[in-house]
C-alpha cells in the first residue's frame, strides 16, 4: 500500500472536511499515526460525599478478597481491580473538608485563601496548584509521539452551573479551575463539530460518511472496520437523541448552559461514558475525567426509590440503618457506572494494537471524603480498574495512612513522568506509593 507522505497534501487531494480529519489521521495503515509506542490512558471518575465503610472496604488483603455490597458490580472485573485502603488527604489549611477534599483531591496542595465560606471558620478559594490529570496531559502533549487532538477531556454529569470550590476538581494551574462539560450535546459538538441543532448533527454525519467512503479504498481491512465503528457510533447517538424526544422529559437543546433534570442522570451518565470511550478509541485524548455531580452533591436517586438528597443522607449517623442502606445503594449505583465504563473499554479492541482499550487504560474511582457523616479525609476511596499503568491488579491493599500525594506521584511515574514531588512536597518524601507494581 502506498502511504501518503504529506498530510496536508493528502487531505487536499481527497477534499476531506475537518470533521473527518481526527478519525482519518489516526488510522494505523495510513502511516500518519505513531504506532511505535503503547498508548497509555488515564480516566478519573469522581462521586461525592464519602462511602459507608462497612459495606465498601473488603475485610481481606491480597488477592483473596471478597467484594462487599457497594463494590459488587465489579465482580466480573475483580481480577482487573485494585482497591487501596488507608490513602489519606493530609492537606489542611483554609476551607472545610468538603472544599479541601474536592480542591486538593487531584492537586495534592492547599487551597488559596478566598471568600467562599463553607462549614468551617475559614473561607477559601481555588486550589493553589495543577491537578495530576493535567500534569500528565501536559507531559504527553509535550511529545510528538503521545500528542493528541485534545490532550484531555473533562466530562461531567449534573454538575451545578455555579463555579466554586465544591464544583471543580480539575486545575490547569494555581487558581485555574477547569469546568467539566456536563451536557453530552455540547461534548458531542466539541468532538464532532460545532453545530447548533439536530439537523446540523445529521449533516455532520452525512459529511463524515462521505469522507469515510473516500478513504475506505486506501486503508486496511482493520481500519475499514474502525471507520465503520465511528460511523455506527455517530448514527446510534443520533437515533438515541431522536428517541429521547418521546419520553416524558424535554430533550436538552444543543447549546451550553441548558439545565438537565435530576431523573435523567442515568441516561446522561451513559451518554457521557459512551462519548468518552469513543473519544479514546479515536485517540482524541489519553486523559479524561468524569465528575458525577459535585462535592456536597444533592442528587436524588429516584430511580433507586430514594427521595432524599445524597448529601443530607450522608450526614445521618451510623445508627440510622435505613440511611446507611440507601447510601450503600447509592454507592453501588456509582460502582455500576464504573463497571459499565470498564466493560465497554474491555469490549473495545485497541485500534492498531493488541488487546482492548481497558488493557491500556487505568480507571480511578475516587471521592472527596472517606466517610460522609464524619467528614474525614482519611481512607479516601481509591478503586483502580484496568491495565494502563501495569499495576498489579486483582488485589485489596491496606496502607497505614499514607498521603495521597504519593499515589498521585505513582500515576505520573506510570506514564514515565519521573517527577520527584507533586503538590505539597511535605507529603512526597517517601516517593511514589509502594506495592503497586
């Protein structure tokens, strides 16, 4: 097969439109994409307000452990799961624990002084450093071999429109929070073209299919299958959006700032996960975050038969068995979304490589608190799934209150980014978290 030498000339000769370019340039058989190195990926999934320890943490350590109720959805993926108990947020300073838990979770550094008043005596502002996902994104984007179209993508679900320390966990740098995109229509626009209505989306699809037809004779059988998967995904999303109009709630318009409804949260979550997996398959990015609501999140999970807000339930004492059961069911639902994401990655072959997307992706599910009613920053939940960083999976580990900065360092090192400290250096002295590999 004759591979084109110059990308611009190749695109010009075929008359390909901008919407198709990201898909086409990443096809291995065209020779434009760098296939010499493995594509490592990181996904961080957040859910709020702590967990119920008795129904979350395994009693055993090592490879022979039993998943409790909150983590039962991971049973089919148990051998690809790593559960870390005893990893703690040691950062203190301004703000309440919800604020510090959220703002310091991925940054590993204190909040700036500010005027946002929480439940403590001292108000606070934004985090004073970059988050680990953006640190890794910048490292990958600095090299031609690992550079992608977006670098990172920040997905959200039912994140409030207001901007404050409880609603932001990703930071481009000190005082630079990044807002997640929690409207799947807006994310679709970002990925596939900036269109304003459903008819324009159909037009984008038609253009993509025309361009795919032009390129199909020039690529391998495997790449033809990948092109067809791209086209099928876009068509299915269009059909899903159209079908949604027949339900008893309005379909969000394709524009920023449209309010979503609480009861649509399961549908929106699955749409965002599907978009994320497709964006990884197309190599739009290698770092992604999925923020499910926010710190002090008040989602009402009516689809589980729960009418109370999650945050108000999280404040109930341990003696309230009914509240603890509801919180367990809530966290199990979050875990179901994690399992759905992981399984979808496992079912998606690695384009141009071996294995599946999950084999080359590490998912981390975490939280801003260890336990809701005590607001503790000890034992922050960190549940890892996948093979992206070659950690030794299929285990339950218990540490002795190690700073979570060391886990953040380990993530950077897993990508070959050999930094010696991240966030507050006082909590990095022992280096990357041990016993992961």
